[in-house]
C-alpha cells in the first residue's frame, strides 16, 4: 500500500511539473506572438493561436494551429493557409490567411496574395519573404488546454497546483533535514551504548582473569 502511495505521489508531482512547464511555455509563446510579432520555433515548427475571426468558419478565434517554416516559397500553392508578417497598420503582428494567388516572380521578387475567408476584400500582394510558415494542422487538444487554463477557473487551478507543488517540496525538504538529524542522533546513541557495553565486557573479563 505504501509503495502504491509513493508511486501515486511521484506521478502526481511529475504531472504538476509538466502542466506548469507547458503553461510557462504557452505564456511565452503568447507574449512573443503578441508583442514581438513572432513565435518561438522548434525544428522549423511553430504553434500559433488565432486571435481574429478573419478565417471563420475554417479557423475560429482561440484555435491553436501548427505551422511549418517554408524552405521554398514556390512550393506554396493556392488553398494553403499561411502565417505571414503584417505591414503598415498591422506591422509587428502575424496574420494567418488563405493563399488565393500562388507565388510568382514579379520584377525579380516572389509575390503571392492571400485573403481571409470571412473577409470580402483580398489582401494586398505580399513578398514571399514575409511568410513565416504554412499551416499544416489544427491542434484541438492544445486549444482545449489554452481555453481552460486561460479562463478564471484555469488560473485558479494553476495557482493551486503551484501552491501544492511548493508545499510538497517544502515538506520533503523538512523531512529530509529532520530525518537525517534523527538518524544521526540514533547512530550516535547506539555508538555510545555499544562502547559502554564493550567497556563493561572488558572490565568483566579482566575481573575473571584476576581471580
């Protein structure tokens, strides 16, 4: 029973740390996307969160999508959904729209055109260099994760997890410190008792020898 409880406790601790780590990463991604106009990427893959309804109903506000960096912009085709860097009033922001005109060379530059599904007017043609990634998948599980943990109840759960983990670590530290002290005291007492017994045995042997 004790072994099962220990395993369960370790599993809970690991789960808490994983949740906290994912939340920290999610916050970093959100902050970077909002204020820096870019997203951290790993091996060319980036996670984005849709913040406007311009792609509705294909992508709704709050949807989480996975994008892959573009090695060759000429591989982008009509119908692809791309995320690109905005300009003018949208400078510093990332825009995710569908390609309606495939990349083609114009005056020595590769240009393409996009449009939001819900928008009536197409975007102005953009240089392919501004394309950050091509959307390859929608991450439903992360969407649910985001929606819950960035809600009021989710924030309470985060705070509770952090408090539980902190208290648990403090308890473990205290147990280790007090446990070591107790063991050390017991060891010292046992050593003293052992020495006394040895001295008594030596004295007894000496008395028998004298007789």
